C-alpha cells in the first residue's frame, strides 16, 4: 500500500474497521487517507443467531458489518467525529451461507459444491459516526462457476496455498480465482469486499476532497 494520498477528509478521520488486506489495499490504491482499527467480532455466533431468527441474508450481512463498525466506534473518545467503515460479505449458494474453509480439504469441498452453479456474493458496508450508523449499502453479485473436475480443484487449491482459506469461496477474482468462473455479474469493487463507488459517493458531500484543495492550493 504505497499509493500516494489523493483525497482526504480535512477536518475528520476515515477509519476502516477491518483487518482485511484486500479492503485496505483498495482504499490505499484509490489514494484515500484512512486509518485502520480492526474489530474482531464472533461472526459465526452472530450469523448462527441471525439464521435461527430467520433473518434475511441481506440483513445478516448488514448486521455483521454494523457490529464491526460499532465495536470501533465504542473505542473512540467522546467527541471523536471519525467516519468508521464496517464491511462484511456473505457467499450464498442454494440458500446456504458458506463460511471460510478451515483447511485445504474444506476449500476443495467448497469448490465442489459451487462447481457448475451460480452463487451470490452479498457485500454490505456501513458508516458510523459519533456512535450512530449514518449510512449503509448492500450490493449483490452473481458469480457463475464453470464445471470443475476434481483434478483441477486439487491443483487450484494447492497453487493457492493459504490464500484459499481467506474467503468462503476459496478465491480472489483478482488472482487465480479468475480461472474458476464462466460469468460474473456485479460491481468489481463490491466483489472484492467493499462497495467503493457508493462509499465515495457518500463521503464527497461530507467533505472528501483532493489534498491540494484541502490545503487551500489551486486544484
């Protein structure tokens, strides 16, 4: 993440409530000034409780994103006006939510289950300020996995190594994951884990400007 800063909130901070390297890289590559405060939450327990209450999948994604941003917001000192971004993503196939695989064998099993089918990636993002959620957005992408044979799946998971365990579908589309798909419908940024276009659209009216403009120099 060596990209120069291009835009900033001159009077406030932008905080990403995530330890996701992909989300951090997206913001950095876009030249956005931000800080990182990860907010570990018990996602599995929250997801299971929400499913037990028959909560809609979209609402579960928002709930998980919300809890991350809320956790960071509660750490801030009184009067802190930071904008806090929380995000989460669910992979849903045949109405089943997939968790991240815990080992290579589980990653292979996930890919066998996704093979030849279209699954959904539901990406939710929220923004907190002064302890309150002030914005949220949900984006759904349709991801069609081509029919994969066991030899390909085994070779793919081996080539991915530990990275196969970083996402429920054992893929990152910006890398080797592109070989899994026959069709993708959805926003590229949301598929990577952050609906960046909508976040920027929200932040601009709240003061997000180029660094030169914020310094009073001609833009």
